[in-house]
C-alpha cells in the first residue's frame, strides 16, 4: 500500500492519535435518535464520562433540528464564551469564543480575506495544484489509503499556500499544524505547537505589515473597517483557529463523503459520470456524516428551551448529528441519498457563528473529488483492505480508506 505518512521523527502518528481520541464508536445515530424521541432537550450529557464539577453549572443536551437551530441563532440567551476555557489556552482569543458585538466586528474584518474573488483565485491557482501533487505520488501504484495519502494532508497544504508560506517551511508548518490539532489528546505537545506557530507567524506578520503580498495573511493585516484593524494577537488567534477549523474538519468531511460514495457504488457512478451532482453530494455527505457531532453554548440568563427551564450559566451541548437526522426535517434521514430534496443541514452551524470557511471547505472538497475521479479510473474500495468504517462520538471520519484504481 502506497502511503504518505504523517509521522514525525519521534514516531508520533497523527492519524493513529486522531483515531484513538475519536474512539471506535461506529454508530451513535440510533442512540441519538432514541434520545431525541424521548425529549428534544434533556438534562445531562449524551457523551458519557464528560468530567463535570458536581458543584458547577448544570448541563443540557438539545437533539431536535428545531431546538438546535433555536439555540444557535439566539445570541441574546446563549453564549460562545464557554470556548474560552476549552480552547483559549491553545488558540488565543478567537472569534470562536466571542459574543456580540465583538464577534460581529471581528468576523467582518476576517471575512474580507474570504471574499468570492479570493476563493476563485485559490481554486484555480492553489487547490488543484495541491491535489495533483499528492496524487502524483501514488497514481502509478494502483492502490492507496486515501486518508493517509490524500484527504489528511491536502487541507493543511492548501492552507499553507493560501497563507503564502515559503515552500521550504511546509514540512514544519504541517508538523506544527498536526500537533496543534492533536491538543485534545496531547496537551503539552499542542501548547508547544501553539507557541511555535505564534513565533513563526510573528515574523511573517511583521514582514507583511511592511510589504503586503497577495496572500491571506496580508489580507488580514490590511483589513480595516471604520478605522479598526486586527491586532497581531488577534491575527495569530485566527490563524491558529484556521488549522483545526479548516484542516481538521475538511479532512474528516471529505473522507466520510468518499466512504459514503464508495459504499454506495450507484451514487458514486452517478457523480463520476455527471460532475454537476458534486455540490449536492457534498451537502448530503456533510449532513449524513458531519465531522463534528456536537458544539457547545452556555446560557447567559434563565431561559426556556423546548418547555424545559435552563438556568443561567448552564452548559448546553448542541447535537449537530442528531439535528441532521431529525425525521421532522429530513425524510428517511438515516439513508445516504445525494438525490434527496435539498434542505439546510446544521453541519456548518447556524446563526451568527455559522462557519466562516464553509465556502472554502465546499470548494476544496469539490476540487479534491474532481481530481480523484479525473485521474484514478475505476476507483473502488479495496476488498482486501482492513475493516473500513466511519467512527467517533465527537469527531467522526474513517481512520483508513484503502482503494484500488487503474494505474496511470
């Protein structure tokens, strides 16, 4: 099997670590459905063994599409500041944890770097090139593990090029990125990578302030609204957030979409033969298997949700995965069907914090799959490969995706 190993010189394997932290929980959806049927909101956590201070705030979980949407769009009663404690030490003060009006101002500043013209340029000049470079490494082999060889490395390399990093720095940037993403299961390594990235970006930001270039860091440095600009620390926080938000979730969602297509050969053939179906396949893939099953909010004041009293300060787990398979919103929700009637899923969030990079993620996935279908004829699962499945209870994706194809 031809692979490109994301393993550092100490033998640290990021994919193995990622698989371990996700856990081999294959199918949480029946339990999510049962919880949703009992009540759309319940006190307590769906995920077992979450450490909670017995004297701390109460916890609740919402499961229905209606209540998930309500919590995510209501920034008057629900706050994202809970992420400051969870992610602040490694990310810094980022838009992930900001509430209004601070969030609105910062989102407007950073969103200037993701305008449509920039996405079109990145698609043409960067994303396809990254995909081709990776495929070149295994196109002659006739087989590859698509996770190790393709879906895991390509989003980080895309981000490196979008940021305008020197090609000579790609290797260390990818290592720091993997270590930062790994903070959930290796805290010390993640914190050290966070500081390394901050020090690295400091030199680049200083240089871009003096001599702006045609890259995302220059866009962030130069962004201005009503005389307000981002500080260096705000730029560092956004860049560190971009790695797990942009690389981790895109790698997981694209891997799961490929798994779904490869295990539904009729739908794979339909997309391969008619690429205009790719956008709806991407939306169905991320509805059916979102990379993240839960996000978190806290209650700013006493509030009623679905007829249940939620005290101020309570922590609310928002069930993305449960909402995406709510039969009140989606017909036959446990079936992967790229031809279903289009309805808005919740995988990119909802309301003020709806994912800033969702258009980039969609474009990356579309280009990545187009390149695979163009260059790897007769792409199919390897029947002799190890047991392949999507797994995880918080983060979800296949650990491996062994495929065969007609070699170049």
